[in-house]
């Protein structure tokens, strides 16, 4: 804190007692204001409000507009002694500095001493408190909104839902559909053990199944019998609510084919996920919707999230032509069987596969399902028809009687012709696609077609 310019003057005002030093050690800002409202002396330990910047100025000029009315009251001779005023000083930076002043009068017409405490730290704490309160209010509104949505869904659901305590298996809550299914009011059921709602027959097995949910985390499908003899299907999942764990139980009354099929379908999907052959479901744009673990392993992905939304062409075939041929056949025939192609993994490994697939409609949407089975690496002999294989054997018999150069040339011609015929057959005689499949330019393909007298569209030998 900077010292007073004339501390003796302040001592004289207080009957010669050395109070200047006392005030300087107990206040943040001290002002001496004369009867005309001018600051004749000051001391400050607030860096933002140096004493030299306000000495000689009118007290009201140093304040923000909203504090000047209070300043007039402070300067009035009739104010109560030691009354506290909170004022805002307008700083050169444009910001305000809050100071709480207490006024000491030396005489009725003499100067007044303003002893002030810096409220910046208090204001910062108040601001933080307001912000914390606002965040708490926002969080409370979000929680209340989420709870309201949960209650609406819970009560409007047509499926019977029961909330159980995972330890005691007592009913904590249930929706109206569950009350109707159990033919009892919620008030009679809440707090009651679930197994008491079901018949004595199979109660021990039911309790064991529900207790197993605490370990396994879920129950896919279990059959149970109500006290009135009706059978139903149960599915359960464990969830945490604060420090406790609870079980969400879905109860589906049996009696129709669809009721029995639902848990069987869940089991079928589980088996499909665990099957050794890769399986993938695609939308109309060939984007992955779902896939089993074998497919993820085949393309070297850690999770389904990495595959979902990706186009299957990212991994399928050595060229885009193979993918086009596959899906053109699926659009035309609704299914394909043992389509030979290859899969490129994320790490660049290529594996030969056989693909079977089917296309289906769900409303106006088209979906594709593909099974991908790894195949032994295909040799050229697998592509050769029987008559060609026999020609190859005949060529082998010529070894030693015909120069090697001529044998190689003839074998190359046979192989080229077979590959061209296969590509044209697979592409439906689309020569542009066949050239891309073979890695040739269109002109290069036409040259070979003329060379082997295949330009007229006859692909036979």
C-alpha cells in the first residue's frame, strides 16, 4: 500500500493520535474527501486503483454511474456514522472495482475519511457460486426431463416390465401392462417377491435363473408359469441405480406362435453371431449394418462399430468389377451361390472366398445378407474345363518332341483365351468390365479378341 502524502494531517484530525498507520494496515483503500467532494489524499494497496490516479479528482467522478447516487448520500452531512456503502469504481480498463466503504466524520463541515475493503475476491466467489448454481439447475432439469421421458415410456409400453431388486428379488416398480398381466394393482405388488407372483411349480428354478442375472448380466429367454397357470417368457438385464443394482425384467405372455418364436429368434441370432462362417448384413447402398464375429476377424477389425456404415467394396474383391458382378446377380436373381472372389483385410492380406448371398425387401428398403466362406487358394486348373485339361495333358506329351518355346507359346494362348472367355461370361459380355477385370485396356482386349477370332461374340473354343 502506498503511503499518505501528508499523514500528519490525518493525525491532527484525530487529536494527534497516530491513526494513519492503523488505517493503512486495516483497509485496502483509504480516501480523504473534503467538504466539496474532492479527494485530497488517498492510500491504496489495490493495484487496479493506484492512489495517484484519484487524488485531486472529485469522488463521484471515480465511480460508475450506478454508484454515484450512493456517493452523494455518503457525502451528505446527515448520514449515520460508520454506515457501510458498496460502490463500484470505474477503472481505466473499463472494468468496475467493487469496494465496501465505511465513512468516518472528523467534524460536521470537515473532511471525511472513507475506509474501503476490496470486494473483488468476494465478487469472484459470488460469480462462481452463481455459475455452480446455474449448472446444478441445468443438470437437475436434464435429470427431471430424462426421468419424465422414462416414466412416460415405462407407463405407455404395451410390454409388461418389472423392476426388481437384484438381491432380494422384490418388486420395486412395474408398469400398467405388468399389473394387468398379473391381475393385481401396483400397490399390492410393490415390495412383494417376484416368485410369490408365480406358481409354486418351478419357483426354485425361476429364482435360480434370476439370481444368475447378477453374474451373467442378462437372461435371454426363460419360461415360467404364473400362479393362475398361464405360461410366459422372461427376459432380464442387470443395471445399476446409484449404489445398488437392479434387474429390468420383461414378461411376455405365451400362447401364440409369435410369442414362442421371439425367444427362438433371439437364440438363432446368437448362433448366427457365433457361427464360423463370416456373415454380414448390408443396406441398399452396400453399407454394413451388422456383422458377426467371424466377418470382423476376416477383415481384421476389433469391433462392429469400426465396420458399421462402411461400404463392403472396401474389402470385397481385387477390383470393383467383382463387387459389381456380385450385386448385379443379386438384383437380378435375388440370390447367388458360391461366388468366387477374395477379401482384402485391413492389414492388406488377401484371402480367396466363396460368397453366397440373398436380397430381401423390408417395406421399401432393400437389404443384402452375405455369407463368406474361406476357400483354398484357387489354381488355374480349377478354371479349366475338362476338354482344356485334356489339351494340357496332350501338350505335356509333346515335351521332348516340340521345342519348349513353342509349347510355352501355345500354353499361353490357351490360358489367355480361357481367361477372356471367363471374364466375358462373368460380365455378361460387357467388354469394358471384362477388360478392367483382366487388367487390360479396352484396345488391348479388342486386339486379343481379334487375335483369337472372338470379335464376333462367339466365345467357344
